[in-house]
């Protein structure tokens, strides 16, 4: 006989902790698709697809999408709280400081065909970032984790825009400080096309809903 503890999440749902089951009894559970198994514990996101619930740090995603933007969401996910106006300005300034990427990294984009899928390009180049930031950091240090998060938030819009340009056979455009939202980057060629604010807000809302794919496993 083995005692298996019960756990409860923030919503009150119950879970049977089976981590001691195999080491103690040499018996495994069988649950294809994790239909009855929680694969991790997260203090960042909660999702219940059947009920249409998605929370970031306890905040409903629909509230964040209606009243906030990517800066608010990124600050909340990385630093645990929604920013004040002053914190938001400082956060955006820090993000902008990390937008540029190494010139050698840009050469990766030249190796893709013009008809390559933007996501395939983006995934490949993001993986290469570790070759440019391969310092022996201690990621148990909160400051180090914060820096890594800021680098990702700052560089991802630039890389996404580069991937978009590459997939369309267009020249790469460097980040522009006059285009506040990073969603305008892909439209900055020759300083002409600028995305409409309504479309920017719609795309922001869509990406806020998609952020859980990464953060739900942290």
C-alpha cells in the first residue's frame, strides 16, 4: 500500500500526486494524450479549454486583451504583476534596447528560400540565438532570468518581421522607433505602408490568446 497525496490548484480542482508511484511500486500509469494527467504545475497560466477559460497570473485573458497590450502582458508574465504607467514606460524602454540582433544572425535569413513558411524561418533563427548568448549564466538567479526574458521579448518582434520579409522575398528592414507597435515592423518597407490601429489591436488580441502555448509549460 502507498499513500498518494491529493493536490488542489487555484480553482479548487483536485489532483492525485503519483510521482512516488513508480519509484515505490515499479508501476506506471497509462494515459495517452494526458487526458487525465496534469503534465506540470504553473504559477503563470491556467487553461480550461472545455470551459473557455484562460488566465495569466490570475487575470482573465479577455480582460487583458480589452484593456491592455503586449507590453502589459509581457510585464505580467515575466515579472508577475501588471505594470504601473511608470513601470510600463521603463519596461518598453528596456525592450527597445534589446530589439537589434547581431549582424551575423541576419545572415541566417539569407539561406532560406523566398517561399519558406515564416514560422519555419522564425523557429530556426530563434534556436540560433543560443549561439550568440551562450554565456555561462546562472538561471536560478532572478536577474539573469529577467534579462533572458527581456532579450526574447525585445528580439522576437524583430525576428518575426525579418521572417515575414524573407518569406515574401523582400529586403529586411531594421526596427524603427517611430513605429511604437512591433506589429508595424513588417509594413515599414520604404517608410510607406503602416498598419491601421484597429488591425494592430486585433492582431495584439490574437497573439495575447496564443501566448499560453509557451507560458503554460513554464
